[in-house]
């Protein structure tokens, strides 16, 4: 199901979805609007997500996008919002 969803959502985001096991991560602009489109696409193919999250980019995400490097002193857990 995750592979089918990955293929289905390939053209939706700025880049291809990242799949790790059954988890997909899709980077998009206009997240709330695209979220509705994604749910409609999945529903048409009878694919139901088990969980769904919308995350706004952090300052570290923006820094990484611009420089290609993580900000110094920032761990992976901090960038994902994990305590």
C-alpha cells in the first residue's frame, strides 16, 4: 500500500515522496491545500492513511534548504521536534 501511495503521490510535491517502510513523507508548498488533494487521491485508490501529520518547516529546515547543511549544535531529534 505504501508503494502504491508513493507512486500515486509522486507528482504532488516539490520532490518525490520519501518512503521508509510504511511511512511516507511528502514535502510541499501550501500544506493545508495539498493535504486535501492528497486525501482525495488516496481515497480514489481506496488507500486509507493510518496516521497523518502536517508539519510547518523549522528554522533549521530553512537553513538546511538554503545551505545544504544542518545548523551547528542541532541534533536530528531536535530538528524533528522529538524531546
